[in-house]
């Protein structure tokens, strides 16, 4: 299990995050390394809601399964999401 991405949600008009803390990001790929690196393993992966930031924006938790373990991963994600009540949390409504 790991965060789905390395940064919280950012403004929709921003092309991509430019910093993680004091580290400058130079490409679109830099901020989403946690997502694509796990995909390269060929193992099933899923992201589930795991809470909200202090500003009410959604945060995801990425789970990685064993090879050909899709069913077990889906079952674990469903159990975790249900037991922890994350699915019932609602993020803030974006400003229009």
C-alpha cells in the first residue's frame, strides 16, 4: 500500500504540480511516479479513497496485488473501503 500520488489535488487550471515540498518537478510524469512505477510490475493495482485533506479534497490509497491476484486485490480493496468507511466521505464541491 502507498499513496496514489505524491501531491494532494491541485487547481484544475494548473497543468501539473511543479513542486513536492522543496523538490522541483520538471515534467508531467514526475509527480505521478508512484502510479506508473507500480504499473510497470505487471501486477494488479487499485486506488481507493482513504480520506480527505484538511481542505476537504480527496486522497487515495493505492494497493498492489500479487501477479494474477486481481480477485484477491479487489476483495481486499472492497473490505478495506467498507470497514474504514472511506466510501461515505464526500470531498468538497469544486467552485464553478
